[in-house]
C-alpha cells in the first residue's frame, strides 16, 4: 500500500472513532436529562401525595366533628320529643308548635351534617 492510502485509512478510522465518541457522550447527556425529568416527576408525585394525605387527615377530623355534632343533635331531638309528648298531654298547642319547629330545625341540621359526612367519606374513599 502506498502512503496516501494508509493516510486515508488512518483518517477514516480516526473519524469513525471520533464520531462514535461524540455519539456516546451525546447519548449520555440525553440519559442525564431523562433522569433529571424522572427525578422531578417523582418529587412532584411525592408532594401531591403529601398534600392528599393532609387533606385526608383534615377530612377525617371534620367527619369526627360532624359525627359528634350529630350525636348532640340526636340528644336534643330526644329532649324535644319528650317535651312534645308532655305538651300533647298538657294540651298546650302553642308550646307543641314551638317544639315542633325546633325539632324540624334540628332534624334539618342533622340531615345537612349527615350529607356533609357522606360527601367527605366519598372524598376520602377517592384519595
């Protein structure tokens, strides 16, 4: 082989090694970018999970509070029912109407609280 062929072959081999080396480093840079994106996504998911857990705890506290209010309302309803029975026996129409109004208000409030409890339990089930 003559000298020019050897030089051409050497240049060709060297350029192939350089191109392969550049492609390798480019692929490594792309891989690093992908890993950075994955790490960012995992961090965002972790933050979302923490927020959802905090919301779930808050909703559970509200449910407990609502349930205690419902329990208190049940007690008041029983008292009013007892007073209503007494009012019937005493034949006091005015007092009976007042007790019935209070009973209706408390019953409505209890229904609203029960609905809130059911909604919050549904939200917790989703979380």
